[in-house]
């Protein structure tokens, strides 16, 4: 993973990044994904997040969400993808954690809409709202 990760970060080659997402393991994967976040244009990063969620192993997709969401949080396509991923048994909790990180108003509204009901996705949307509420309350009380 370190060699492929370094090559992916240096070149920004899509096929290399996809191979990294499919086959990467260990701590080198997380750092490579973090480095890629700042090197790729937002549309490319969004497409790679879609690839990760749809095709990569769940643990690699979760790392991609964690690494790339802060940059993609204003991208409607990525937001809709993560909201849809709330229903996924393997990735739903990771999507909720990502969506809870410094959400913009559109994300908060979408989470509120998604939180209606009794489904797993609704519970995860509520979890994201609760996590964000707890963080904001902590900042106000400091």
C-alpha cells in the first residue's frame, strides 16, 4: 500500500487510485487518501468517492469518506451519495459520522428529512444530527 499510495498521490492517476481503493490496506491507505484529498479537483474526488462506496471493500470506503468528506461537504452529489449510504448495513454508520462533521445548512436539512421514520437510515441520520448538536453545545459551553 505505501508504494501504490505514494504513486497515486504523486500522479493523481485515476486507475492507480482505484486500485488503491480496491486493494489498499493498513495505515498507508489512510495517509494516501488524505494526501489525495488536496491534490484532486472536487469533481474527480466526488467520482472516486462514488467508486469507493460502490466497489471498494467497506473498510476502504469508510476511510475514503472520512478523508474526503470535509472537502466534499458542499458538493451536492457527494452529499446525496452519503445520505443514500445511510441505509447501507456496512457503511451507514460511517456515512453518518462523516455527515456529522461540520455540516452545512443543506446537509442539516437533508439529515432532518432523512431522520423521519424508523428505518436504519433514519436512525443513522438522527445520530448524525445528535453528534453535531452535542459538538455545538460543547462549543457554546466553553
